[in-house]
């Protein structure tokens, strides 16, 4: 039994489109999940009585290099090693 020659391009194009559609759906689902998770975290922190500036610091902590509170002084390694 022989396959018609028109089926091969149809399957190749359809398969490529299917991969693209699945990638878009998965990307959207992951983005919505992250938004929902962050919203729940903010809601829990508000219920716990955290002030808004603390919530902002906690949320931005994962997006920046440093999570330090600006009021805190960082330790100097030279002064610690001198003991």
C-alpha cells in the first residue's frame, strides 16, 4: 500500500503548526500560573499584616541581585578576618 505524495507535505506543515500552537498554549498557561501564584502570595502577606513596603521588598527580592534591606549594613570581610 502506497501513501499519496500529497500527504507528506500536509503532515509536515500540520505538525509544525501543531508544535507552535502547543508552545503558545503552554507558555500562556505558565504565565497565568506565575501571576496567580504571585497574587496569592501578596494576599497571604496582606492577611498576615505585612506593610506594603515590606511586601514590595519581598516580591522584588527575586528579581534583583540583592535582597538586602537598605537600612542594614553589610559586613566587611576585611574587618571580620582581622579577629
